[in-house]
């Protein structure tokens, strides 16, 4: 796996519903935000370009290439090139 500099990988997330993300009376009436983590899976042979952002719950398949600056919002299959914001597959790679 090759990951260029400035790649950001996020695992923390929270609900968009106020009642689900706020914990009341945590400490003397203070509210804090309830967050949880979703795994990010990067399989073998992946190349991720500089400045890419990988969001929670994403899997990047074996031998995939993610172009620099892409924002990966959903899983990317194996053996492909993916680009953009949101990141999408533009080409299949023949790795035989």
C-alpha cells in the first residue's frame, strides 16, 4: 500500500439528529456530543494520492488507485481508478 502525504483518514462520526448525538447531564449539566467510529479498510496494493480524504465506513479494494485530492465517501471496488469529490470509479484496471 502506498499512501502519499497529507491523506486524511476519518473514522469518527455521529448522528445528524440532535437527540441522538447529544448526551445530557454528562457533567454538571454540560452537554457533549456522542460519537462512534466506523472502520476504514484499505486492502493490499492500494495507491492513494496526496490530499485525499477517506471518510468513515469506507473500504478501498485491492489494487485500487485513488487520485490526489479525491474525497472517498463510499467504498471503492478492487482494480480500478477512482477520482473526484465525491470519489467515483472512472476506469477498471486489468491486473492479470
